[in-house]
C-alpha cells in the first residue's frame, strides 16, 4: 500500500515540469532513464543485470514522461515488461491482504495442547469436560469442544472411562500393598541347578529370600535354596515369609505371582489367611511382574555371575549376604537413592578431605559398601 502511494506521488511530481513549464521534458526524462540504466549496469558489472524493486519503481514512474513509441529505444527492457511493472505497482494499491483480520477462534497454543494431553494420560477416567474444568481452575480458559478436538486429533477417546489402567499404572497405584514372588535359579560349579524363591515388596523394595534370613530385621526374602522345588517345599517357604511379614500385613493387600504349577492352592491359602488377594500374571508375560524380574536380574548380575557356587549351603550363605546388603545398604532410585531399611536421607558432606572413607567387603570384595568414619 505504501509503495503504491509513493509511486502515485512520484508520477505526479514528475508531471509538474510538463504541465507548468510547457517545455520538452521527454528528452530530460530520457536522460534520467539512461543515467539510471548506467547506474544499474555499473552495479552489475561482475554478473547479470538484475532490476531491484526501487529500479522498477523509478523506471515505471519515468515512463509517463516519455512517449510510448520511444520506450523501445529508451528503456533497457521491453514495453511489455515496463507495463507489467506498472500494473503490479498500481495493483498494490488495491491489495488489502495485509489488513485482513483473522476470523474464527484463535489457534490453540502448543503448550496448552500438551497440557491437555498430559491431563488425559495421567487421568484415564477424565472426559473432555472434566479436563476443561481442571484447565479453567488452573487459569486456562478453553472451550470443551476445543479439548474434545485436541484429544480426537491425538487418537485419545474424549469420553471418560477410557481403556483401563495399564499394568505399570496399576502396580504404581497399588505399590504399597503388593508383594511379588518368583523363582530364579543358580548353577553350581559342578553344573547342578539350584532354585530359590524371591519375594519383593513393591512399596519399600524390600527383598525376601525365604529360608536364608541371617538377620531378624532383614527385608529381602529369598525363600530357601533347593535342587527340587516341590509344592510342599514352596508352601513351607511361603509360611516362613508370611511369619516375617506379620508386622506389615496390614499394608500388604495383594500377592502377585505367575501361573507356575508349583504354587498351588495351599500356597495361596497361606497368604489368603492374611487377608491378601492373589493376582496371577498372564502366561508368558514376565513384564506383568516386572519389579520382581528386575531384582532377580540384579541378583544374577551382582552375585552368581561373579561367584562360583559350590553347593546348597554355599548358595544360602551367598544369598543371605546379598539380601542383607540389598536391604540395608544398596541404594534404589525408586526410593530416592535410599536402601529399603533406611527412612532418612543422608546429610550432604561438604568437606571431603576431612572425612575418612571406609570400605566394607561383602563376599570377599565381590560387593563393596562405603561409609564415612564417625
């Protein structure tokens, strides 16, 4: 719009000599055109000639002072090009696209869309109206239909009662009341396979290896070691662990196990007597008992893979030492780097040079524990 106005003013100013002075201004205009052409050529000595917008503006304005039959001889471009420049400059006067106002709703900010999707993921039972209400409470006014559209675009059902919680969400929500159990095996130096039964409390990450408890306050239970895990043996280990859990059975509500035939009804009855419900994972889906699988992997990497197991007695000794280390010293990310039996965060140490660091060797140095001297 501004270019069009300047072009119109320039044409009027250039026409004044022709109207007022009544002299031959065509020759003067030709000289101006030639001078400008010379300026353009000098500017492009090293390359092809290109006319900038200001060049087109000036040449188009001077064209009004020169007869049209002289354009081909005077101007460095064809008359058609010159007229095209003139048409574009005039057309700019009637271009209102820059002044158009956007109609309809303003676009939703990306940060607000991400917040809508986060609320939907973290609250499976919330519909689009419930999410809209929560956003309004947080100071984000947004229409319920907009929330609905955001969820639909992301492939999420805007209605409440979406697909139920995943196993990860369920285990996290019920973590304080779940104890999981699973078998794992060890191989002796002579190739004999031994089996152990591990229990893990989800809330505290306490590990119980039943039958190898060497300390009355231990929280990691690995239920005995045997080469022949029969149903009777499994039931007896369950009784041993249940007796150690008596002080905390009020908070434990579920026992999570797989469908191994060694458990049986007698095994379940031991924990049902403590008012615990039995949860069975789907066949061949170890991820449904992921916490227990993870701790069994830690046991294998940190002990059997680095120690030669001689026999059952040696296996019980090794697992008992690891159980004590796991519950009383080993840090856990799920507990803010605290071991299961710790309840207070360690105070920060500023002066490292004045403190003496002590090392305790577990299993002959296979595992090291570090503490500062008092």
